[in-house]
């Protein structure tokens, strides 16, 4: 990967452990839709198995889509006291900058970039980030899968005039791997999002690592 120019990194569950915030916001939105709250253990089990949509009974398919759009618009409303960068997150960002890469943080939250910058400053990650992109900047017509950031990835490629093989996209969700595959970038899945290596690879991950802390070693040892 010696010719890399751009590193695009997901925020939640990739750079920052926000599982408890996810749980709180998920239950808040459930309550808004007239559903009962679930316990943390049940939440984690369904999060891991990607079944948080399945348990939104008796919401219709259309209501479930609206549920997640409300979820992602309200997600930046607070920072949980349990939120914290993963071990090695700051060091990995510093490594990427040291290699001369443009470092971009992208998120599936539907909020203004400044809200993300506020969090990056809160976690002291902002000195190592060049740009931020959120779903609020993507044309809705390009969201072929709910939470897909294919449009954002293509926007970044056009803006920086780089090719897919000069770009890595590091994220934790299978939809991210699909977006990366469709955009033609090098996709790297992390297991901190509790999705299996098999699932991430089935949806397009070129590589899968345990967490963001392993990214420097991967980039140092893998040939283009």
C-alpha cells in the first residue's frame, strides 16, 4: 500500500467506543416510537447479530427506516461518560499523518461536520484529522442501503482527485464494506464493532483487523 494518499476512518466503534451511547440513543428513539426500552445485555446481543432492526416490532418497514433516520440525527446530542477513543486511536492517526496521508473522518450520523469536530476536540483527536464528512453532506439518492456512505466516498475521491487504490476506508459495519466495494476503495474492517470477520469479508472487506491499533502494522507489512 505504498502509494496510499487518503485514509478515511469511521468514527463510532472504529476510532471511538460509543457502544453505551448507541444503547442510550436507541432506547430514546424506541420510546419516541412507542416501544418499550430494552436492557443493555439484550441490546448488545442484538447489536452483535445485527438484529436491532428486527426487534422494532410492530413498526412497519417504512417506520423502521424513519426510526434509524431519527436515530442518526439525534446521535450527536450528547457524549456518554463512557465514550472513549480505542487504545491506539490517537497513535494510529499520528502514524497516518506522519506517512503524509490526508486523514478524513467520516460518520453515518446525519449531522453537521462541526458537531463531529467538537467531539474530535473533546477526545483530543482533532490535531490529526484534516477533514470530516457526515451523511448530511451526501445526496440522499446515493444511499442505496440504509447508512451507506458510498456517495461520500465518491465525493472524497473526486475532490482529492485520487483513485480507489490510493484510498483506504476503515470501518466496523458490513454496510461500510459494501459502500467501499462499490466506490472501489481499499476496505479494512475492524472487529471492535462486534461484527464477525466472515460477515465483513462477505461484504467486501479486503482486510480485517482486531482494532484501529493494528492498522499501522497492516499498512507497514502489506504490499500494494
